[in-house]
C-alpha cells in the first residue's frame, strides 16, 4: 500500500475496524465502554477514528483522528483475564494509557497484533 496519513509523511501500515475500549488513563483504571472504532497504524502512531460504519473506507484527507497514541515504548499482549470477549488485545502506552482491542475474527485480531507489535519493535531500534 502507498497511502499516507494526514500529515503526508508516513505510510499507512494498516487500517480497519476493531472494537475498542480504553481501560486506563495515566495508570488510573477506567470503566469499560466498548465501541466500534476505525484504526489507522502509521508512522509511530496508532490513530483512532470514528467508525465509518462500513459505508466508505477511511481516506487520508477525510477526517481527523478522535485520538492518537504514540507507539514508542508501548507494550502489547493478549488480554487473558481482562475481558469475557475473545481475541482481545491488551495495548499499553508508556504514559499508562491502556486499551483493549477486539474482533470476533481471530484472523483480524492476529493481523492487528502482529502489525502493532512490528511497529513497536521497529521503534525500539530507531
Ligand atoms: C461492562 C460491560 C462490558 C464488560 C464489563 C462490564 O458493564 O458489560 O462489556 O466487559 O466487564 O463491567 P457495563 O455495561 O455495566 O459497564 P467485557 O465485555 O470485556 O467482558 P468487566 O467489568 O468484567 O470488565
């Protein structure tokens, strides 16, 4: 793929829909609030957009992210006891923000896990 993020500098590694809930902010636990979100992985960031509800794929210039997290120093693993849902990714930023990311499709969750992990690893060495 050769599409670009809104700043035009970073190649989009991956984009797509996942279920998301933030579970901690700065190390403080939050009440879960699961919602569908459109994710874009580009550069050193994971960006969360309003879910386009399948009507149209996200395009780089169409909108601004609702939020964005820095992947430098972030950690990712499979959530084991954090949810009753299946295929749940546990993602933590260096600032203590934590998210659960989930798809009913094991393949979709696996692809996101590998893509995010790949960027985190790459950032360790750059
Ligand atoms: C939560 C909601 C979540 C559930 C969470 C509940 O209740 O049902 O879906 O998490 O479980 O507390 P509420 O709607 O009243 O906020 P999972 O679906 O991830 O299991 P938890 O409190 O055990 O985390």
